[in-house]
C-alpha cells in the first residue's frame, strides 16, 4: 500500500442533537463525564445518548458506568450495530488502478435517562 495514497472524502454533515455526545478515542474521559453531568443536572435534559465507533466503544461503556454511579436512578438502553466504511486509495505511480477497501466497524449507542425507558428493549 506504499504505492497508494488515501483519498479523503468529505464527511456528510449530520446534525448532532443537543443531548447527543459522540465519544472519540482521543477525548478525555473526565471531559465527557463533566459535559454529560452538566447536561443532566444543569440543563435538566431528560436523556443523553453516548455514541461511539471502533476503538472508542470501551471508553463509552466506562463513561456510562461512571455516570450511573455518580447520578442515582439513571436508566440505560444500549444498542449495538455495525457500519460499512469504504476507503478509496489512488495510486501514486502510473499503471496502477484505484483500490476500494470496505471495512465493517462496530458502533454502540447508550441512552441514559432520568425517566424509565422502553421495557421491551432487549
């Protein structure tokens, strides 16, 4: 792959809800926790949604557990899925063809709410 360079695609701009927190592997756990607590206690948001993909999933689960310990009577609903990401690589040298690689990345969405959530959820 040293003869190829990755083509950067513009990311689709999907609006982020006020109560949605997207966790990345680079962000500090304490910052996510402080922001979530501010939403739940200061802004009186009824529920927050923690979303993460790939390597950040374990950090998201840790954040959810810390929040449940710090804020009593939080209800949790977890959803796990996967998404396909296609990377396009263009050749640096002449005579080579562009390469497309599709990879499946795991995704988690944890909803924490001060009110009771869907009891029929798995």
